[in-house]
C-alpha cells in the first residue's frame, strides 16, 4: 500500500511519517480489506473548518475528515486539544484519528467503528480514548 503524508500545519507531530503510515497499514490489515493508497494531510484549523463547511455543511473544526479519493485530512491542533480533554497523550489520540479515518476509507460507518478502533489501538499499544 502506498502511504503519503503531507504536513501543511505548523504544529509538531508526536509520530514520525513512518509510524503514521504503519498505523494506517495495520488498520487496513486488521480489517482484511484492501487499499492501494492513502494520503494523510495535516492542516491548520482554518483549513479544516473550511473543508468541513464545504463538504459536510458543518461550521466546527473537525479532528479528522475522510474523503473517498483515499485522503484523510487531520487538524493536529484539534487532535491535541481532544487528547487533553480526554486525558491521553497527543500521540495516542493522533493514532486514534488515523485509525478512525482509515476505517471510514474502508467503508465503515460510525455505528461499526468504535469496537474495531479500540481493538486496533489496543493491538498497536495505544491508549483508547473511549
């Protein structure tokens, strides 16, 4: 699977590009589904809000948006804030949104995601946010 990471945000990420792609790869393998490529784009809050408004008609800043063309867009500032709110390390919440976005790319809905997310995060050694 081809994995590309684009950083368009000023915030330092707690995971390397290799780790980010490894998390995506493990989530895909765990589901036994196939994915040829995934692109992860880290953006600022302004861009995340604009994309959310444009594609989902929602005006809040999302942590993660998933697009069917194999793109996962993440607002690391929002992810860091969420991590603080739930009391887990930033890296663990980032792993969570990476898995969450990947599961959406693979066709899972919110109804089906929670259990799979927790199983994958546990398998990878990250704290579960829920």
